[in-house]
C-alpha cells in the first residue's frame, strides 16, 4: 500500500490535498443549497443543520421540513414557550392523531395557530423512515433536539461561522430538550429515560458533515483562507471516523488519527472506486518522487 509506505512528509501532502478536495466537493453541495435558499445564509444554516440531524436515513425529510418551517419562522417563535417545537413537530406531520397526553395536546393546539399564521403545508407521516435501531435516533426525538438547538437565541449563521474549536460547536449543539422529551422517546408514549441533549458522537458527526462544510463554503464565497484553515484544523480535533472505508485503509497500515485523516481516506477511495488513478493525488506524488 503506497500511502502506508511513503515518507511522512509526502503522506501529509497527499492527505491534505485529498481533504481539500473533499471539502471543496462538500462546499459545492452547500452552495447549491445556498442558491436554493436565495442566498440566505441563515436559511442555509437551518437546512444544513436539519440535513445533518436527519442523517443517515432521514436527511431528505429533514431538509424538506426545514424548507417548510423556515429559519425565519423559527426565530419569530423563539419567544413563545414550545413555539419552535410545535412548529417543527407539527409541520413534520408526526404530531397528527388523537392523544390523551396534555403536552402533546398543547403542542397540537399551538401548531393549529402556527399553521394558520404561516399557511403551512404539512408533511405526511409516511415521508419519515421510522425503522431506526435506537430510540434516541427516532425522527421525533431528533426533531425535538433540532427544535432545542434552533430555539436558542444565539443560534445564527454568524455564531456557527465563529466556532473555532470543537468545544465551541459542542456548546452550540448541546441545547437541552424541553422537559417532556427528557422523559419520552415517542409522542404520547409512556414516560421513560430519554436523552436530554445530543450525544457527543452525534455532535462530532454534525461537526464533520454540517459545521465544517458550511464554514468552508462560506470561506469560498468570501475568499477567507483563514476560515478555511480553521475549519480544517477543527477536523484535527475530532476522532477518526470508523467505517468500512476507513477500516480498509487502516488495515493496510495507513495512519489515521483524526477526522482530518479519515475524511481524506474517504476521498481517496472515490478515486479507487472509479479507477481514477491518473488523477489521484497519491499517484501524482509518487510520480514526482
């Protein structure tokens, strides 16, 4: 395996080149979303956060939810107790039904008001994949967690772009859900222990797939190399991802100590999958030797 045996300086150059390529590719997807949001960075933030929250199975449904219950609506409802939660859960279509639970009934009544106020087109419950492995990953719980994050007064695009470290991101994404969701996994279900906020692993994933690409995309538009560099450095603070692709490379002896490395290895695999050896940064480095 060439990447495992080449000297550390050359390997560092290859890994950094691959990472930049991956971030540029991710940033193009962000910028496509930005164009679709009429170049509104706050709405792009909203949809990107929703996309990452819904990963892997419900990303599409979450983006659709965020496009209907917009960031501007959420900001307007921050001052109303349960306003953002009712807005997002109600628009998702998952709040429909007859329930005896007082909190859910209150959310339904609140959403009836909001649906009229904003002329909302509600999603269908069938648009959500509810075959999740763990209760904490259910769409309802994730929507409640997204609502807690978006309801914070300091959750704006500038706040996310200003994050310089993973701990900055963790503080922003560690909002505690409302009391109801501290005891429930399902709407109207029996009270049980439930997560009060996002777990650290989910925050790491959201940093990789939401915060860093958003920062990199903004830096591309504004030509801010300092923000690009900071976004890349943030990946160095995160643990390496564990998946089939990364395991293949590490099993062949390639060092992988952070998300900086694992993201680069995932990008390298795209060259292998399409037989793109001639364009591969690793092959180019070997030829220069």
